């Protein structure tokens, strides 16, 4: 968790840049992100959360599944159905807020070698992808919740920071 940037770090509000190089450095970055996410027991991690301003995310919604990397992910399609559910974030540990998301999405991306693919996702997987793509756009869960929940979350965050 020490490697994950926390609320207040300006990189978390920065829009990430597209990746144009598909080399050993990118693969090492993706491997490092997989290890950080796994070590933090997270289901997703965006590059901005580890201080890298590039459009890279990794995720895994089922523990037995491999951790998938998406480079330059973009939501290509969103279903009409919306669902509100509680979300947490590795960058705001201990804070949970209700966030409305599309239940179904299709995300286009490329893999570490630059080969294009798409992911059609529903439920938790769709929620995780939208959450991580938000990070790459400089958007946090606090930006997607009600003013009242944001105020309560910030109060809880400050209390957690004071108690260590």
C-alpha cells in the first residue's frame, strides 16, 4: 500500500497520456502494477495510482483469474441500465461511498504487445473497469457521489489520517 498514491496527491487528478511504446519498460511497469494490486488485495489499479501518468490499468475480479492489463482503455459502449453500489479505493483507504455506474460496458484497449482487444463486462467487472478508467481521466469516486456523502467521506478520511 505504501506505493499507492493517496487522496491529495495531484497525480490522482491528472488525465493520463496514451501509451505509444510497447517495450520491456512497459511490461515491467505492468508487472509492478500487478504486484502492487495483488499485495494491496485490490481488484483494480490504474497507473496514476502508482504515480505513472499513462493510460494503463490492471484488474482481476475473481481471485482465481489472471490479472489482466489494459493499455489505452476506452469505453466504447455503455448499456442503459444503471446501478448504485458502494465502492472503495486503494487511494482513499477506509472510505466507501455509493457510486452510480453502468451495469454493462464494452471497453476497447490494447495488450502489452500493442494488440487490440475488447472486453465486454457486466456487474462487478464493469464497475471495476469504469472505476479504473475514471482514475486515468483524473476522476475519483468522491467526484461521483453526492455532496453529502463526499462531505462525510472527507470527514472520515481526515479522522483516519489523524489516527494513523
